[in-house]
C-alpha cells in the first residue's frame, strides 16, 4: 500500500491479489462524485445569492453597504417611533373612555337596581 498526497491509502497498481482494490476504487469514485455534487451546489448557491443581491441590494451594511441605505433606515425608524408614540396616546385615550363608560354603566345599573328594589318594596 502507498499513501498519496491526500493521506489516503491507495493500492499498489502492481498488486493483483489486493482484496480491497474494488472497494477502494468505488470509494474514490463516490468521493469524486460527492465533490462534483458539492461544487455544483455551491455554484448554484452563489448564483442565487448574486441574483438576490442584484434584485434587492446588499444586506451586508458592515461590509461596504451604502450609507444612503442606513440614512433611509434611520429616517424610517424615526417615523415609526413617532407613529408608535401617537398610537400609544390614542390607546390610552380609548382605555380611559372604555373604563369611564364602565363606571357610568355600573352607576346606571346600580341606580336601576335601587329603583327596582324600591318599586318592589312599595308594591
């Protein structure tokens, strides 16, 4: 047995009695096919990523992204925070209206109960 550059044991080509020669040949064929499949997959992945980058732009802001994109994102963030604060104020007002209505409704119910109890007691 010899060892090649990849630290894999290869059979001597002059040894006709090696019982593992068929296995080693099939193993190396399988490894070569796996390597080809992986390279094809990597090429497809790279092509998909490049198509995505052309369509949507680079998402890697730390690696040379356009500063205009960051300014746009910051302005959108500012607008969103203002909208959220305005909505928070509206929710607070609606909660106050809802709870006040409940208080008024409970007062009216108690008033009707007293009136109903008073009319039953008299009649």
